[in-house]
C-alpha cells in the first residue's frame, strides 16, 4: 500500500491506533522503570497524555491537517502528565509547528514534522540526556528525513522512522548506564516507539485485531477508575437534591456459584439491565468473576440481579447524598481557610503537590493555600495544575511540585497561566516543607522563588518503600518485596525488615552537623514503629531533635528528613 498524501482520515486513524497501543501497553511500559519502586508510571502518564490529545482530535470537525495537528498538540499539552508526558507533548508541539499551514501532508512533510518535533523536545529539556525518549525521537526523525529524499510514499517514510525507533530503543542501555545495569530499555523511548508503530500500522492499512484495539479494563484498573472518579470533588459543584441516583453500589459476583443461579451470563444483557436502573456504570467480567460499579436508587435490585448469575463475594453500598453533604461542609470550611491564608500571604497563592491528608495538613500549617493531590504513581496533568492555579484566585502563585517527575508539567502550566507563577523545584516532600520556611509574603515572587530554592539543599530527604522487582542498582542486589531506603534519589540500603531499613537509612543521613530529624509515617507505616525509629535516631545522637508526624501518604511507609 502506498500513501502519497496524508489526509484527515489517515491522520485520525494514526492518532486513534497509537492511543490504543499506548493504553494497551501502559503496564508493560511501566514495568521498564529502572527504579524498583511502585512509581513506575511512565506508561500510564504517556497513555493518559496521548489519550487527551486523541480526544481533542476526535472532537475536531476539521479536515485541515494543520488544524488537526493543532488539536493533537493542544490536547497533549493540557493532558500532559509526568516528564514523559510533557516531552511527548513537546514532540507533537513541534510536529504541529511544522504542519500548521498544511491541508494535507506529503511524505516529506511527515519527515519534516517528525524532525521539528525533535527540535522542540530537545529545547524543552534543560539538560537533554541521551539514551531516553529524546534519542529515540531523534534517530527516528533522521531515518524518516533520509527516506523522504528517496520516495514520495509516506508509508515508507513512517516505516523507516518506526524501524529506526526500534533500533534506537534497543541501544538505549548502551547510552544510559543505569539502564544497562538493570537490563531494560528506556521506558519513555518504548512509549514513543508504540506511538510510531501505531502511525505506521494506520498508514500501511494493517488490520488491527479487535481485542488489540479495544482495551477492556481489568478488575484492578476498574478499582483505579472508580477511586479516581470518586476522588474528584466535582460533587461540590451541585446541590445534594440534584443527585438523581443516591446509592453508589459495587458488587463482585462469582459466576456459576450459589443457590439462586438460574441464568447464563451475557455481558451485553447484564450491562443493559443495570444501565436501565442507574448511571456511572462500569462492568468488568471474565470467565469467573463479574465486577460492577453503578449509581442507582435501587441497590437491592443490583444485588438480587447479580445472584441470578452467581454468588455475591463482595458488596459495598454508600449513600452519596450523605457523603455529598459532608463534602460540601468540608469544601466550605476548606475554602474559608484558603481565603484566610491568602489574606495572610499578601495576595499569594501557594500550591503544594502532595498525597496524604496528614502531609497536606503539614503544608497548610506552613502557609500553603492549596494542596493538589498527586505525587508518586499519580502525577497531575498540566490541565490539573492550571485548574489549581485558577482556583487560588490569587494575584501570584508559587508552585511546589515535590517530585522531579512533575517539574516539566508544572513549568508548562506556569508558562500558560494568566498570572505570574514561579515553580520552586522541590524534589521531595521534605524539600517542599523546608522551602516554605523561607517564604516571605512581603517579598516579590522572584525573591521568594530564589530564597525558597536556595533552601532546598539544606535538607536530606529519605524515603522507605517496597521493591517491586528483583534488580541490581549501584552494585546492590535488591529482591522483590524487600524494603529499600532512598536518600536524595539514590538507593542506599535494602533489607527485608521495614524498621531495620529505616534505621539503616538514617545512619546514612545523619552526621555531626545535623540537628533535626522529621519522621512522617504513611498509610503503611506505624506510629509505634516510628517511635522505635525515633529512639534509634537518638541513640545515634542524643542531641538530635526528632519529630514524628502522621502523613497518611501512599507508596512510602516512611518519609524521613534530616537537616
């Protein structure tokens, strides 16, 4: 098949298939994360970012290629999550710049657009690192450009780009030592290779199997979808009386088991029935289990219907009207506190990105006006950060990412914000808290950004978490399910015992100049154990001041800082 002119029809297919490939392979991309911690979300970030771009394209009615590539770039910009998502958005921002005046694309136009994407992406990164998505994009574009001098076939050009991307991806471990040590290719580069594979498949007319195209969420993914849907406080935007279906109902059914089974399960019929008695419906099924989430006025009917097909192995019913009243009260109180804090802060809005209610309270106690939920495993998008900036209703905003994987999205949001926004590049929760101690509401935003940034290096940040895979990093053999202690981004200790890991890590952090130790225990931490870690710290140096706080943060049982 030969394509000499890419029209809107081909381009829409290219975007759609690539989006589906990223979605299907997100977990595989996540698994390539070189650090053995449960925050390997490159695949998730790239998939969600590209899905946002695909949505903008699908909503466009234009047949003009320049307008469609603009839609893709805009959607990617607003949906960009994590550094990988932001770099992907920059690649297609450059792609758009090259094609904005084109009605259709020739083979040479396609090659030029891929090249422009590389140039824009490299400029967006302060210190470009080879052996990453940047390398893959550069070598793919170079191959496309070379092929375009030989042919007018866009299929051949895209094939050259895709094949070169695969070769470049395979070479990334040779360019980045940490990849070679762990034995994986670059996760961001792998994600981009899936995108280019999707482009090639669409242009070449490859028949995509239906099960490859359509991704049915599994039970774990459905849990995440349900949690995400309920986590958003959009409920506060309507009146309690406006809630049509008042009961959030979840059931899990083991098919074929139970005394009341009298029907054979049919997915479409099952879904159609539940859709008739509620909304916000999600149904996941395999050969053994059905999992359901639905908002309804008749939770009893949902339970009874499920029993026609099997036994109920999980039931959960929440009264959303009561929950909503609580949310309204909480949001009103929070808004009042934010307004009071903004007044104290002399027109400043200060946003900290963090997870855990206790961690949020620590930030608010230091003067932060808004806490945006996010961090490891849940990087907020550029759009999320822009919305948070708007919600401050402040004259100027200081943003604390508290995670290096959020830097680019934060800066991207700051660049398009309508008010002055300064990003203080805090890499950890500890750095963010320390930065707040330097905030002065009487200083200019530039002075505050400088002072808060200069204080970041005064604190040593430690994190205890669980290894999600066997690996070897920096000469350390790390086993799956062992605990690891990370100090300022480097794995320093590993041990099967959580408390021992925390204490071993502390020994690496404390020296004669240190005076204060702060222990923040998370969802999987324990106050009593934290006190035992405190005692161990005092044995190392009895003059230390050791504080313990409940953070409720996920992923990390303990966040420990020393300064």
